[in-house]
C-alpha cells in the first residue's frame, strides 16, 4: 500500500511469528491485538486474538478486522487502543457486578 515502505527482518521471522513467540513465551495467558493496514499484516491478523484495521487500510485487512479504526494519520492506533481499553473496563465492571461488588 505504501510506495516508499518496506520491511526487513531475519529470514523466517515476521509480524506473525512475533505474535506467536509472545504467546508461546507467556504460555497463551494473554490476549493479543494486532493493528495493521496492508497485505503484509494479514499473517499477523491470522495469529492474533483480535484485529484492528486502519480506516485507510486495504479492504482485505478491513474484512478480517474485529474493529476498523480511523485513518492512521488521524490517530488510528490511539483510537484502537482506546476502544479496547473501554472494552476491558466494561468487562471488568460486568465481572465485578456479577460477583455482587
């Protein structure tokens, strides 16, 4: 998607293997959220628990996403983080109320 952008990483490594390594290291005790906008993010999306596409991302990435944020240049990553923080807070409130607290 970006004419002047490219990625370099050691052979056999990618954003997707990064997600897998973090999950393996933490024994799957975490929930992962991947944020992306381009075709190179699709393998990472496949390995993450939740996926966020930037509003200006390609259609294939937006179709895979659990949430589509605003465009990257307008704070899309910050919007995505805020969105998931609100969900976590809401789940915390629901859980505490279910315990009678």
